[in-house]
C-alpha cells in the first residue's frame, strides 16, 4: 500500500508541475500568435498516449512516460526532433518567424510559472497547514543543542542572534539550508556574545537532529514491537511528561533520565489523548526504550500567526533558498566536493525518499512547492534541449543580431540529449537498485 501511495503522490505532483510549466510556454506562444500543435503532460514516446483530444489546431493529451511534458510549437526545433516543417520557408505563425525577444519570453515563461506556483504553494502552506511560527525573540531560554549542533560549538541555552549577519525571522530559519551550507552564527551565551563558524560540509548531515527550542515536547511517533516501549504499552502519539517523577522539559531531560537508569526499571508518565498514564518499563543497557521521537514545540512556546504578507515573504525567502542552494549543490558535485551518486535522484527516488509512503496533504504540498522551485532552476541551466539552452542561443541572437541556423539548433539539441539521457538512466538505475538492495 505504501508503494501505491508513493507512486500516486509522485504522479499527482509531477502532473501539477508539468502542467503549469507547459502552460507557461503555451500561453506565451498564444500571446504572440504562434501555432501550438501539441500540449502534452508526460511524453507520448513512440506515439503511444493514455489520452488525447484535438481542439482547434492543438492536440491536448497525456503521455505514458512520466519524465516531463512538452508543448510543440510550430517552427521550433525541440525535443520531438520533428524538422520536416523547417524545410519550407517560415510561416508568420511559426516560432522561428518571430522576433528573438518574443521567442525568449516563450522559453522563459515555463520557468516563471514554476516560480509563481512554488510561491503560491508555500504561501498557502504557511497559512493553512503551518499557520503559526515561533519567533526567535520568544525563545527566552534559548535553544536545545543536539549532538550535531554541539559538534560545531553550540550549547543548550544559547540564543542565536544572527545567521550570516541577518536576524532570523522564525525558529525554523535557524536550521535552514542557510545554516547547513556553512557560514557564521552570532550567539548569546550567559550574557556574552560570540561567533561560531559553521563548516560548509554540515549539509551532509542535514537529516540529523540539529537544534530545537529549549522547551519542547518529546512525542512518540512509532515503537519497535520487540522493544521495551512496544512490550510495555508505549503508543504512537504519547508525549513524555516525566521519568520517575522528574519533569521532562526536552529531549535532553529524557536522555539524561534514561542514562541514569540504564538496565533498570523506570516509571514513565505520558500524556495520551488528553489524559495521563503511568507505565513501568525496563531501560536497555544502551539507555533506550525503543521508540521513534518527534519534537513538538509550538504548543509550549509563544507563537506568531502567519499573515498573508508574512506567509508570502517567508515563501519567497524559502523559494530563493531552494534555488540558490541547489545551484551551490550542483557546483559541489561538479567540483568533486559531493558524490553525485549520493545526490542525484530520479522520479523513482523522489517518490521513495521525498514524498514517502504516507499521504499527508501538508507534506505533499510543501514538497511539491519545493520541486516547483527546483524544476525552475533545472530548466534554466544552459544545456541544449532545456529551456535554458534555448534562452542561451536567443540571448546570443539578441546581442549579435545573428540568428543561429536550424542545422546548428538540431545538432545542439542532440548534444543536449546525449548529456541528459545518461544522467537520467544512471539516476533511475541507482534509485531502483537502492529500492531493492539498499543505499549504494
């Protein structure tokens, strides 16, 4: 069932992203009176399609290969490699007969639409799913530093004042990509201000617990059936309130109590569905109970409600970060700082590792928003066959006044495919291998 959920989320997410991207090209082409022959979500490779309907001069359809989509504009050298019409003189409704600036707008329109879509999704996500945030000024007791944060010099109780010279607007900004990709943190510790340098390799540990507000609930999200937690009644959704009568204010308190009682019995006080329960269970010699934790802090710390203005502002900031740090990540791969085999993902990997086996609408929309910004970035890369490649050639034409030949455009498109296809085949093969045999 989890596999079906992963595939369903991927297909819905890709359908939305591809439709909006291609709609940008379509609307811009129509604006400049270009004829659009096809509008397809997913590729109809080999001429096979799931559905199609011709309306006026355009065939609308859904292909069977979910690796993208396309709008076929008359007189344009594109991924279809249909160049028969190019043997005749240009018609006034063709792409090639229009001024370079109009063709440039048609090519960039898909990218712009993905940026707009990502901003809209993020804004609505903050307003209707996240709803509120914890402002740094409301963290009177500072942060709780997990092991990763301690490794770079942070300590529990620190107050983070600035990240790379800027005041963070929300607590979540303190553990954003702007931190994980390196920089400087200005913190206040025991009334003294000091600087902490964050290594630019921290992003490799981005999925590891980093920081939390000092006061936060430790909630159970799952228990191992053969563990003390599973055998003695701990359930998903339980919130730790005490161990042997000692209050649990954060994960550190819980960890300290378990370490003090390793190999012994403890009385665990939990909050469960607005009631309380006390469970007695053994602690392993590794100081564990056998549960998966979730750190919830919004119910404890003062929160600020998002407004449409603040949601749009934070959405724009996060969107820019996803574009900027993906560009930085690509640079790291090209420079050898990051292993591409561990970074490149195909739709298979996105379904498995990003969307995941559980359908939760807030998570679905947030990930789809992220992918919309990433799709905009990937398409602006100056690689032939991508929008960025077309834009690069059009910029050359606008600067020099010389139009590149159709023959050159055909050959450059082939070169683009020779660059992209091996990467896609590698990514799909790697993700299928990892799904069967585990991480490489």
